[in-house]
């Protein structure tokens, strides 16, 4: 039979691994770009930047329009609409 101490130790190891994966994932996704925003889809994330562990700014595409959104703890706020020409010009330069 498994002792309580071994069960507690196993749970602690699993918790530490999950916490480590979370920090590694956040570090890797601190600033990333979607692979040139798939134009066949109606919605897409063009780029995201993590500002802190609880806040980020995302540039999203909805149909033919682009928006800057702020994400905080439990809420999302529309910052502004971004002219499609400027986003598409930047995406074209990234492909070159």
C-alpha cells in the first residue's frame, strides 16, 4: 500500500513540474507571431506581446479588419482598430 508521504511527494513533484511548464510556456510565448495570419479563417491572432504574467496586448484579425486588444486579469479591452494597410504591409515585409 502506498504511504501518505509517498503520495504527498508524488503530488508535490507533479505540481512543481506543472508550475515549471507554465513559466517556460509564458517565457516562450512572451512575444510571438502567428504564421502570417491564415487568411482562410475569419478570426486570427496576428501578434501577441506579454506585458506581465497577467497582461498582454494582442493584434487580432476579424474578417478584413485588425484590432488591438488588451488582456488583463479577467477582462479584455478593445484599444483601437488598426488600419489594414499597415498590418498587411508589415506582414508582407515579414515574409520577405
